[in-house]
C-alpha cells in the first residue's frame, strides 16, 4: 500500500533555471520511485528561509491543517533540512517529515544489490545522519517503517556520534580496498592496452539499454530513477576488431547531493579513468537541455569536463519530427542520434567510438623479420592492420597502432619500408 504524501515544494532562487513545475515533476518521480503517492502539493516561497522551520509560519499552518484532516503518512520537503528544522516540522505536523536527500537515499537503498553498492549507500546515509543527531535521541531509538526507513541504524535502539563515526571510518577503509581492487583490474586493462569508455548521463536516460546494445549483454533494464547503482563493465569488439570496455555508472541528477558523489567515489573513478565519455541524453524529454547542464555540473565536480566526449542523443524514435534533432545539435554541439532500445545507429556509434579512440594512433609501414609473427599478432590485437605481405625480405606490415605500441616496432632489425 502506497504512503500518502504531502509535498512541500520549496521554490528557491538558487536554481532559477528549474521552474516550480520542473521541480514538482522531478519530486513526483522521486516519491513515486520509493513507493509514495502525493495527495497534496503545497508551493512554499521562502524569502529568506526561517532558521527554525525553513518554511514560513503560514505554510507550516497550512500543511498542519492538511495533516490533521487525516490520511497523511508523511510530509516531504523538496530541499535539504537541518536537523533542528526537520525536528520542529515533524513536531508541528505530527507525521514523519523528510527532505529531498532522504528520499534519494531511500531509492538508493532499494536499488543497491552488490556489496559495494550497499556499502556506498550506507556510507552516504551515515554521513547524512551524523550532523543531524542532536536532538534526535528518541527518534533514533524507535523502530521505523516506510519511506526513509531503509538502511543502517533504524532498527538499533541507541546510536551515538562515536558509533556512527567509527562505522563511517570502517566503511571508508573497506571502500578503499574496493578502490584498490578496481585499480588492479584497471591496470590490467591498461597493460593490455584495452581502452575504456564510460557511459554518463541523467538518470533514466537509457545508459543500461545502450550498454546492452553496444556489448550484446543482458543487463537488467528498468524504467525508473537510479536503476543502476552497481558499476557494470562489459567488453565489446569494435569494427576494426579492437577490444574496448564500456562501463555503466550511477545516473546523475539535478542538484545531486554532494554527499552521494563523495560516497560513490569508488564507482565514479571509472569516469575519471576512462579514455572516452559517452554522454547519453534523452532528447525526447522536454527538459533535455536542463538534464544536459545538470550532468555537466557533476562532471565539473569530478574534474572530467576536458575528457574526450561523444554526445549520444538517445530515444530519437520518440521525436515527432526528426528535424528536431538537428536543432538540438545546433544548440548543444555535434553528436549522434540513436535509439538504444531498437538498435538504431548503434553501429555508427561504435564507428565513432573507434575514430575517437584512434585519435592517438600512428600509422606504421615496416618490414619485419620473417620470424617476428609475434609483432604481426600484436598489431592485430592492439590496432588496425591495413596490409600484411610476405616476401624474401620479410613481412611487410602496414597498420595503425597506439603510439606506445608503435614504439615496439622500432627495433634494430626492423626496416622502414620504402
């Protein structure tokens, strides 16, 4: 049974590019994703926000009256609340009161399946709760239920700052071990000269569907927010027969809480270390340009905006007029339109990835000794072989190779072809 929710939509000037209707639509998606149903939406202007409640007295009284009418399970405020503000609002409303970050954390707790994903969600939850413990003794000791109750600590009778801080330290150490394991795997790929491309984008842009289309894998795909929390890496073969690893990442969101970015540092390392980014954008959504800006904001926090990037305009099958795609390209920059679900233009995307990854390649034209078939095989594995000819002089090889690999062919017994 769905919980009945009152949404207190706080209109803040800090995010002026997002209209109240935009904010309401996104909060509706968030609340629906964690099993809630909005029965009332109260628009709240705070100029400035009150220190004790965030909301003005008039809005507090309005929501209090709706709660007293009955049938309400929780009030959700669309911005972050301080511990004191949340406690005061809950006392006035008489029902559970949550803020936006708690709703997102609840969705994350539902979505995480791997041990690593659960650890990262737990760390984010504890980091959120630690500064909000003051004055929540009774609240922290009771059993919880419904939205916002998933995760560590809700079933414990007593939690204090020391115990939470100790658990945060332990989780950070454990996640550091996860990061080191990832670095070992990443170094193995680097030693094998296998490039990586990370899929980034707004939540529900279709990244997991695209990963399946690019690699032929069968990753579970669901329509909803934050359906992928656990990092996925799948290998594919490019048209020139080179190997590439595509990695899916957690979806980004407008005003994504900084604590989540910090907690998911191990997962987001895949973005930092990738050779290429595929920025997947749902161009069928009316707010695609706002989603584009929100993703770039997070990429800026990760300091990867200067990384080679391919704009992937997904869900073009839902555009009423395909000419609209050209307008989008003129506004955001060059990219490729695809439909990941139907496989449209996916092969062209692979060719584009191939060209982008070949940007650091050099062409060689050499004659190898007859006994150096190992170098011929290496060229086939690491790059694109254009021609192989056998003669009395040796093996003539024409190929396009990564600069580092091409250096291996500069041997004393290797002659440049003339």
